[in-house]
């Protein structure tokens, strides 16, 4: 009996690391296959696939930022508001007639500064939890965005400004049709995700981010400047929200007051579905990407099948609860008692 | 201890307040090379606070620390590490989500630098880890195993390996055997004895008289945040030391 248990245990230990790493990709592949059979003509068409990527483009930036924060066992509720404020600043600077290269950099700087504000607030004001600081800035940043714009949309940007969100890479030289283009935002997602994959997995700072999430006391005792790393993480999260603003500006050609409303929740959901643990220290960049894709494909697929958006809400919510339940089970089984 | 060895670390009149609470008052401590000092005391006697002052985690409210005879002011644990002082915490201070090797080198990882970016040298971490674990005769399946998958004794061994990976001169161990199964206690005590032989000064905080009398050369007792008693181990007895812990001489 005991022997059997041990066998089961060792098999479990062999499979678990792979399941933990790639299980979420498996789910993604299953979803794609199922959607393909449900909508064989449309779902995997060039037009629809590029559409999914365009739809997830700015969310994927917010999710990546929130992911790093979650790895430190923190949370950033303000990313939607950071994106909105960055977008409004971009719109105002663009309307003021600044050259495109200034306009393009503005949201990145604005996002970074908002994140820095979060990070400094959490560490210097010794907030009991990042939830509180970023809940505060969720209101502060959106309020500021409305104050500077008067709460009205500001539209009309130049093509250079819209390039990242709206640009198309022509593939006719590959013998493809004119409609079979590559959205610039897709390329941008790939580049940003690869950079942050390298950052989280190969650099010392990335390792320290995981260590802080695993055991902040251990990190501190090891001489790691935990507060400095946290400030860096929240600043990068803000910066990524700024990139999100730039993409959104391209997609919508407008700065509008409702931009990014509740998108912080989508970002958190994508991280959780992608296997990042709220306890900190666990999760992968690849997983977040899968999480963003799963949410994007779910919405897209349900739209294609004409399912009401209310059902989409119910389904996404259910997936979150299920994903976290799996995380709880994984933790129970994976840790020696 | 047969010969008089070099004085590695000395704390003079260390006092620490937390608000209105006096955790330590005028506490003195000395540790020599190759020596093991046992620090005993009841809960709240100030043992842990003293160790945190020595390691730079707390700043003393008054008093001074001398490393190799020179007065030093510690701003963070990094400073004490640089001076050759290492700490093995009671809660082990390991990150369970990281592998053994990355825990041993946490905060001091070998890197390959590319401008401002510091990339981890995973190959070197693995080599150094295998060599170091081998030197200390610590057996684990693989250096890539996550710490949360290890037993209590293995975790303690990793924590001690971590403390000695950088040629430490003084190692402080807070209750090194408290969380261990009985069969694992002996191994940890052997590890302490072999550290002494390499000239490391070891400070052991423990409630267990068996541990103190197995590895220590000298024992000092704290009582209500003050030096209460101190003796060569050969000149005292268990009953006397237990009396000190209760505040009786």
C-alpha cells in the first residue's frame, strides 16, 4: 500500500513540473482546436487570427506588468487608470502639435512615472498592502486624466503615432494577398514578451523578483534591497501600461475617458488563469501570454458564435475560480508537509 | 580551545530599544576563530535581537561592534556579510520557490554583465553549488531541486551551506536543531564541528543543552536583555546553565 503511494508520488513528481510549466499551453491548444471545429471557416482564418491579436494587444501589456507585480506577492489595481491617464496626456500633447516622436514617448514616460509613484508610495509610506496604494491611485490617476482633458474625448492622431496600434506589415512580397497583413501590434507583443521573458528568467533582478515573492524575509536577509526591487517592478508595470496606452491610441485614434475601465481586472484575471500565484513567487511569462490568449480567444469565439456577452462574463469568472482552485491543489500537493 | 585564537568579533555595551521596550542593555559578546560560543536565555531574553544587531538587520540604539578589532557601523546585512559574518535564521530564510543552488547564492549570484544588465551565470551557480555541497558532504538529489521539496534537515543543511559559501569567518546559528528530526540533529552538529576546525567562529543560540554541550567551548546566558553569566564549558554544568536561563546563580 505504502509502496503504491510512493510510486504514485514519484510519478506525480515527474509529471508535475511539466504540467506546472506547460499545462496552461495545453489548455490553450485544446481551446483553439475546439473553436476550430465549432467555427471551421472563420476561426482560424487570417482575418480572425490577426483580429484576436489586435484585440488583446493592449491588454497583454497590462497583464505583463501586473504579472511581475503578482510575482512579488503584490497587486496593481491602477494599471487601467495609468493607461487612461497616459492616453489622455498623449492626446493633449498630440493636439498641442508636438512632433510625433515626442507624442510617442509621452505615454511611456507618463506610465513609468505613475508606476514609480505607486512603488514609492508602497515602500516609503509603508502601506500595509499594495492593494491600498494602487486602489487609491486607481481613482487618483483616472481623476487626473479627466481633469486635464475635461472628461471629453480627444481624437485624431497622425499615422506615425498610430503605427504601433494600427500599423500593418505588408506581406505581399511573400506571395500573400493584400488582406493577409501582419499587424504591427502583434510584432510588438512578441518583442515585448521576449524581452520580459529574458528579464524575468535570465537576469539577476528577475531572479530577485521571484525570491521576494517566495520569501521576502529571505530576500532581505540575503542583502537584497527589497524596496528598490519593488519600486523597479511597479515602475516597469506603469511603463508597460504606457505602452498599452500608445497601442490603444493607435487602435481607437482617440483619447477617451472610459479607456481601460476595469481592464486592471482583466489583467489580473489573465495572470491568474496563466498560473501566476497570488501567494507570490510563482508564474511564468509564457503562462501570462497563454492567459491573455485564452481570454481573447474565449471572447472572440463566443462573439463568433453569437453568444451573449453576459455569458462571456459568467464563463471568464468561472475559469478564474477554477484556475485558482487548481493553484490551491497544486500548492497543497507540491509542498512537503 | 587549547590556544588563544584571534578575536574575530566583539560587541561592546550593545543597547537596543523598541519604542519604550528595552530589548538589550549593555550587552557584551566576543567570538574567537575556531571557537563555538553558546548563547542561552529564556524567550524574550534578547538572544534573537542581539543576533540581528550583529548581522546588521537592526541598528543598535547604543554600543559598538568591532570586526577584527576595527569598529564598524552596519547599515544592512550586506555590510556584515562583507565583513565575513553570516547568519542562519531559525525560520531558515530560504525562498522555497527557488532551487537549492539559487538559494545558496541568493543576493550574491555569479553574473555575466552586459552593460547595466546582469545576467545570471547558471552554469557557474551549478558548478559552485555541487562543489560546495560536496565539500560539506551534504546529500541532495540535485542542486536544481526546489527548497520547498526538501525535508527539515535538508533545508537546515542548505541554510548552513548558504552561510558558508563565501568563506565566512563567523557564522551565527539560531536554534539550528529546533526543527529537526532526532536522526538529523547529529549531522548538523557534525557540520558545526567541522566548521570550527576550518577556523570559523560559530555562535549557536539554542535551548537544547545537548547541543550546547556537544559543540560549544564557551557559554553565555542572557537574562532580561543583559549579560547574566558566562563560563568556559568545562567549568560549568547543565544544571548551572539551566539555572542561568531562569535567572538563578
